C-alpha cells in the first residue's frame, strides 16, 4: 500500500527531494503516485506537518 498525503499538506516541498523514486508531484496539496511509491517511508519521516501516512 502506497503512502498518501492528506489535507494537512502545506506544499512546503520537503518531501519531494527526499523521495528516491520521484513519486511525489507538486500542487496545492502534493500527491504520491501509488504506482511508483516503494513504501520506503522517507517522505513521511521528513514531513513537518505529519500529512503523509501509509494508505489503507
């Protein structure tokens, strides 16, 4: 199950440079491509607002 970004995202950009497979795309709320995400959790570890979690 891929990681997801919820509405707490403030589009700060911290997660984008940390993703080793470039699965995150920019926007008002960032998105993670579930087809590309390898579930490493690096994005969730660096998110300052806790907006990233493992999807259900």
